[in-house]
């Protein structure tokens, strides 16, 4: 019989996973989608990477000032494949929660999925940054004004 390094690695990976499961229990969320947050005008855009997740398996809700995105990436081909040699893809339930600014409600949030990316647009949440304003200062008993630069806000 010939030694196959991939089979040995797969067996070692399976044994390690079993030790972790016995020691710490099964993880509640095995898949954590990475996030990117940006601003576009007064909107905040949150983008989550969710490749392989059916949009029917995604739940988005707003409660108690928090935006929660949860769902599941299912392994639909597990039973139809041969013996698994290496597993680096993660499957399972996920949940990401974001704190919303005061007064933001569900009616300000739009969601769109395209090519494995889930984009959430939270409308009108950032305030424009005002440029520095100059304030005139008058001396006591004088009508002459001196200008001092400062920032407002």
C-alpha cells in the first residue's frame, strides 16, 4: 500500500476536529462572513461576503438599536461526494450584529445580494462635517474686532 499524504492530513484534520468538539463543544457559529463598512454621502454601506449562501437562508432584522444579519451556508453536496480529503471551506450558521445610531429604524435600511456579496445601505445616518468657522473677538471697551479661528461641532 502506498502512503498518501493527503489521506494522512485529512485523517489528522478529522481527529483534531473531534478533539476540539469533545473539549469545547460544537461551535454555535462555524462560518463568520467578513465585513466591509464604508460611507457614501450620508449613507453607511455594510457589505458582507456570503458566497454559497442562498438569500432565502439570510435573515436581517432591526431590534433594540441593533442590526442583525444571520443565516446559514449549507453543505448541499456532503452526501453525494466521495471521501473528503481536505476541508478548508466553512459551513453552518452565522450571525453578525451592528449597533445603529439613535433613531435609525428598519425603514432606513435596504438590502441587496449580488454575486456572493450582501450589501446593506443605512440611509441618512452620517452628518456632514462642517468646515472650520471664524469667530470675531472684541476687546473689552473696544470696537475693534480680532478674528480667532476655531472648529465648530
